[in-house]
C-alpha cells in the first residue's frame, strides 16, 4: 500500500510493543516517532508538527489522559487515539470527553490499528491512500481491479469476496492476516457463519493458486492466515 506521508506521534512505555508499532507503521509509509513516556511526548509535540497522536493511557511521568489534555490546549484538532489495556466504560467515556477520536483496547491486531489510523486520516486530513492493485505471487499475477488471476496467460476470474480476501493476504504477505479483521473488513461481522464462509473462500484460493508449489496459504492457529511464497 502506498501512502501519502503522515507524521505520527507514538507514546508507549512498553519498549517491545512501541518498537513493533513504530516499525510496522514506518513500513506502511508513515513517519512515526516513538516516546517512552508522556513528558517526552509532550516536549516533542511542542517542537514539531504531527498529523495524528497514538497515546498509551498508562505511562510513567505523565499518563495518556493528562498528555491528551495538554495536547488539546496546544492543538484542538490533531486526531488522538488511545491505546490501553483498560476496557472499563468509565475510561472510554473519559477518553472521549478529553477529545479522543478513537480508542483501541489491547491486545489489538496491527491490521485493525492501521485500518483505524487510515480512516481517521482520510476524514481529518484528506490524505490520499492509493492501494496497489497488481501483485506478483510466484508465477501468478493478481489484478485486484479486474478481480483476475493470471497464470502464464491462463486467466482465472475471481468472485468479489475471493478477490477482496486475496488482496488482504497480498497486502500482508509473510505476515499474519488477522481473522477477525478480515471478517469485519469483508463480511462486516465476526459471526460463526461468516467465519465458516471465509474458510471456504480460503480453500478456493488455495485451489486457484495450486499450480505454483511455492505458494502457501497457512493457517495460523487462533489468529488467522498467512500468505507465504517459499524460495
């Protein structure tokens, strides 16, 4: 996916999670700066311009809610998304009272975070997100616009859901495509019926891609699927 560059402030005191989020967002085309506490993040916000703030709620020196209040004094329009392990109703209400644009409860999938970030930036900044439409998968060429798989000149016409699911797999190649994210993105809910339906479409995609033995759509237990191209 090719994105118009956006500058993101990320305040997260968990070193491992913070670095993981920073690397993922950078890989998706965002310039992401990571800060380990609220005080460091506030200092950076005063000295730079950001398009979006991702704030952990529980942080040393200054918690996420206090940081958000300070940010709102300086800038009342920059989007704020809270990242927190808390799921109590009062915390959610407090976050939105401060002026949060969204609230994501840990643990969350990277795909869900990216989806929400993109939606907020589209709405608040009008940033253009151009989705790559053609992918080389081994000896196959997948065109998401025409919903076609081309295997050495042999064209396979995909259904809409097959194409949408393969596009998500391609966008996350060699990474886990979260099952629930895919269900919400394509089927709009996570019901048992839709989950079984998605399994059927995964089976169909495996059959469509079976001419190239290097291609595998792997089940990742309790998480989702991974499209892999073996050497």
